[in-house]
């Protein structure tokens, strides 16, 4: 058996389910669970929460080259616990994996890394902020000023990020409900990063600039066992407002949705189940499966009705746990660009 595959199957039994994400609804006995009315403590909460089963530091960026050509960038570090709590050395129950990608209209380049906690190969420190796995780094004095780097077999990037707005809390003050029976996560974002730097691609170096969005989320049982996967949108409007919206697909064809409207000054309005809607318009064959690569997204309470189109329909993360992730553009009642993640498509 492939050694990497054996590693993944041993550490992540839920990887056998649809795209590896529906298994997030399996039993989480012994782990901490998010509770309403969270009180966040910063900078400590920028760091890890080992009593919870899953956690991520998830950054995506929409970029432009000197000639206006669009690019997308992803840098994600995941923590998954085999058991609650922390320990030193190889006794640590924490495991880490990371994904990096660059997307162009013609190419989608990906890479992944794996590490065991407790031995220094990967981790996150809150102050000064330092997230790493091997030589992949997201580091800075705090979350307001970061340097970012990653590399793969056919790409690498070095980026600098600076904030231009406040942190944003989703759901009810950062308590984000994910199902009708009340499963939830703690969820906040920094969607106001300015990003610039260098992409190194097979055909040379490209200087780029744009905007980036960092998601911070942790939980132990965010999905119900009837939920198959999710469609997550982060949209930045030309006038400066932003929208985060997601829907979780049910086995019986229904969805559970939520959204956050983000004003240019960082003020937010949260929208509960059923108000945010996403309907597939175009299904593309991607990695031998049908993937929605154009959507009609609406939030009538804000007058939003936009057609969202993938920059590169083939932006499939063909990794140990596969999913679709890539940059998008949108037109309609509003115009702009953003990112789309889709999981659970068999």
C-alpha cells in the first residue's frame, strides 16, 4: 500500500467518506464542544486549541499580475486530534497537514505536507504569530503583519500581508451554527488583508498584488451525519463590502445555510438558515465527477443576486483528501471576485 495513503487512512478514518469531510459529523466524545456566547482572547485564540478535534488557519487570495492577469493562491494549515489534549514529543495526539495551491486561468498547481505534533515539525504559536509545517511559513509579530511562503514541485511563492480592517466574527459573535440540530464551530476571519509578493511558476516569476482572506475555525463535531459536504463562498465587492456565505448539503437534497455581510468598515450582519442561497448553473466534468463551476448566489435581504464563475473550472485539489478550491469572479447586482470551496462531491 502507498505509505502516504496508509498514513492518511490511519490518522483520518473519515477520509473514507465522501471527499473526507462528511466524516466530520462522527462521534466526538471526550473532545470539547463550542458553546454559545464565546469570549475570545487575543492573541491566544490565534493559536491552537488542542482540546477540540479539528482546526484550521485557512488563507486564500485573489491576485493580479502586472498585465492584469488574475491568479489565485491558497495556504492552509490543518490540525486534527487523535485524542483530546496535548503531550510532549511523539506522545502528542495532534497531527498536522497543510495544502498550498496556485491557480491561473490555465493551470492549477497543488502540494500537501503531513506532520506529527509534539516534535517541532509543525505547529502554531500565537505571540509572536508563527504557523509552520516544514519550511512552509506564515509568520509575523502579530496577525496584522505577516509573511507567507510555500513551495511545491512546480511552484513557490513568497508574500507579504498587511491588514486594512478589523477581525470579523461569524454567526452569533463567532459561534457559527452548522446544522438544524445545533452543531457549531467557533469561526472568525480577517478578510481585509492586502497581499503582494512573487509567484514562481514553470514559466517564470510573476510579481502580484491583491486581497487575501484568512479564516480561523475550530470545533469537534461541526456536521450532522446527514450532511454530505459544503459550498463556501467568500466574495469581495468592488465597492469594498464583502460576503461570506455557505451551504451544507443534506442527503435528502435540502441545505443548511448561513451568511455574513461585511461592510467596508468591518461592521457585520449575520443571516441564518435559508436566507443565503446558492444554485448551480453549470456542471463541469472535473476529475471524473460533476462539479458546479458556475453558481447563482443570492441574499435577497441585501439585494444581492450574482452569477459566480470559476476562474479555472479544473481547480481540483487532487490530494489525499480531495476537494475543489479556486478563485471566482461574479457579475449581476454586484461585481467583484472571491474564492469558492466545495467538498463532498463524489
